[in-house]
C-alpha cells in the first residue's frame, strides 16, 4: 500500500527517471531504450520525449537524479535524534558501500557514470559535481565533530578526501565480488581509515 501511495505522489519526470535508473542498473546504460523506460514508468514515449528531448539527456539526468536522491544526506546528522558526529559518520560510511539492495544499485549507476565520463568528456562535470557534494557534506560533518570535541583532525577537507578515496577503492572491489573484500570487510577497512584520520 505504501508503495502505491509513493507511486501516486511522484511526478511524471521522477517516475521516468526512476524507471531509467532501474533499467540502467539492471542491464547497463547502452541497453536502455526510451520505449522500455516509458513502459516501466507507466508512461507513453511521447510523455518521455516531452520531458527529455533525447535519450542521452534522459540517461544523464537519470544518473544525476540517482545521486541527488542518495545525495549528501548520508553524512548529515539526523535533526530528529541525539545522533553524534561519530554516529552520523558510522551510518554514512555504512550507507556508502555496496551492500545488497538499493546501495548496490547506486554503485552500479555510479560505475556507469564513471565509464561514460571517461568516454564522454561532457559528463565529467557531472561526476565532479557529485564528488563535490559528497566531499562538502563529509567535510562539514568532520568539522562538526572537531567543534564538539569528538574528532582530532587538523585538515577536515583532506581527511574527507582520503576517506572518500577509501570508500571508492574498497567499494569497487566489493561490488565486483572480490572474494577477499565483502561489503562488511570493506566497511571495516574504511572505518579503520576514518579512525586513523580522526584521531
């Protein structure tokens, strides 16, 4: 019932973008066609073209939509709880790795964006924008932890950069089902990196 309510409250562009994300994650970006996105979204191809003039525009906007939904909220303290900066960091790190389900789907989309950005320089700005958002959110969380006396770090910006690099490295190996790097192993190693950075 909740899913039905959510579907009815979504706008047509959001439904279309979600459908495109699902197909990209399931089959790869090169296999996605407007007609299949329309069918999955419960829309006509004409409606899809009304909002997205080309297939390339739809695919690019779908990737951006996915990252904005996950966004930088994962590294923000919950305003409705007694969550500390340490709690928020632990939660954010766990939400940043490819555990089965929606997080694994996000990682597949992220890898698709990486690959397209390598081949299509115009998409590199999109990739850089996502990194800037993540870096800013993580840096601000570290700064809050320093202000509260939880963390001891001289340069939160540099620490955030290194923690994100650890997430990327271990996360990719976990996504590729490296037998030595499960998502749980990746999380443990990333947390060790964070602890080393934050004193």
